[in-house]
C-alpha cells in the first residue's frame, strides 16, 4: 500500500506559488481553462481521439510486468493533447501509471483506464470531470483529480485506494458510501468543505484541507493514526477535538486561520 507521497516543504512552496499566481497575472493553466470555457459556450463539440502510435511515443518507466514473465513500459504520459477519447490506452495492458492531465476528458471517457488490469496510479488533473466515480480497479491505489468540476466523492470506491487527491474542485462533504480502510492520504484542498465532525478513517495518515470553510476541528479525534494535518487558510477559531488519541500527530499547519488565544493553542498538547 502507498502512504502519503507528499513532501511537506514542496507542498508549502507549491501553495505559496498558487496564491501568488492568483493575485497576479493569470497563469497559463488558468488562461487555458478560461479558453476551454469560452469554447464550451459556443457549443462546438470536437472529438480528439488518442491513437496507439501517439501512446507508443509517450511510454516510459521500463520495468518487469506484473505477471513476472517479461519487461514492458509501465507508464503512459498523454498530457495537454486536447483529448476527448483515450480508448487506445486499453491496448497497453501492462500499464501501471497513467497521466492524462490537461485534456478534455469527461468521467465517462476516463472509465477506459479501469480496463487496465494492473493500474496502480491515475493522474487526471484539469479535465472536464464532474465526478470521481470510477469502475472498480483491483490494484488502483492513487487517484489524483485536481482542478476539475467534482462536487461529491460519495460514490468513490476502490478496494486498495490509499491516496485520493481532489483539490480545487467543488466538494462540500468528505463522505463515502463504502468504507475504504486502506485510505492513508486524503487531499481536499480548496473545496467547499465546512464540517469535519463525521470523519471516520482510523488508518488515515495525512489530511490536507487548506482553503476550505472549516470553523471547528471537533471530530478530528477519530483519526487516531493521523500524522499530518494541513488546515491552512480556513476560518478556524476553536481547536476542540485534540486529545490523547492524536498522539501520533507530528505536523499541523494552521497558517492564516483565526486561532487567536493561548487557551486554544494549549489544546494542541495532545501527547500523554
């Protein structure tokens, strides 16, 4: 199982860069998103199919196949191609890592990756995803779907899912219909989440919730194995929820929150 893949320092620097860009000239990615929106308003629907020859020149990471009988390229990087159809990927059955970020894919078009029998990691930032619900994939452990139009994750279920990253979407609740005890890292930065009182992920190692609408951390005590808690840029004033059950906590980020008294800070003394 994969634990948190994040380097905290790198994430801090990335967030600062994103905040700087949001206050200055529009970034290239933002201009691209605006262009896509304008294109959609024209109601023009152009199909852009990926073909096998294009996949072939975008393969990498030579390694042993999952069945151990030989070697194959395990990674495909098909980014920034304006793709609406990626069915050609299904022909490369040994793929374990797929990156199709910066395209025009819907959740329906993305389903084809679940036909890859050994898929471990899927990266699909900046597409047209309205949902994160993918057909079950036996070995899928990491799903990264930042900068889409996802409003709910209730229908997400992968039997081996370790990391789910859906930052910069429109999710209001961290709620799953099916329990996934394998979850180690959840990243919901810059969504619309206001409440964490119902979180129940006993094996969770890392939780990233920067830039939401959270006012209280009551309920966080249920995350008994939590090591990293990232709550930057939330209107949090009260630090209720911290007790001895959070003895594994090593890193807390409350930058630009509303905590203003020593009485609240003392609640962070959770070690026995």
